[in-house]
C-alpha cells in the first residue's frame, strides 16, 4: 500500500511532472529507479508521490526553489532529461509553492 509523502508544515515546494509515455522502454524503468534514488539523496528533498494509469503524475516535494534548481542541474539527472524524447510522447513540469495542507 502506498501512502502520501510525509511533508513538513508549509511553506515548501512541489514539482508536478505530468506525462504520457511512448511505447518503448529503452531503459526507462532502470533510469526512473536511479532518478528516484538520486532525488532522495539530494539536499532539500522532502518526498515523492507517483501514479501512472496511461497519464503519469509524479509530485516531488522540496524545501526550496534552490533545492529544485540543484536537482534540475544534477549531472546524472541532466543526462536522463536529454532522453525525454525517447520516453515521453509529451510532458509538463509545474513548480508550485505549497501554502497550506490538511487531511487525516
């Protein structure tokens, strides 16, 4: 069973990655596992939630915009970004500041 990411009290940031995959794997699964491992090791990383049912949505949570920029510029992450055209028919990245959260 998957549970929501345990995030701190706001404010913090969310990066929402929405995508449609291509039919070919071309090393995607292995690279996705490695990117998650790398992201978890990045300073400022707070957690991640991800689902795919045709449309994929991955939300990663970060302490700051600087932490997000550092992740985007990570050398290994940049190599994976360069392969986006092989793995995705289309994608969008949205960066948001989380001002409030609630739930049970």
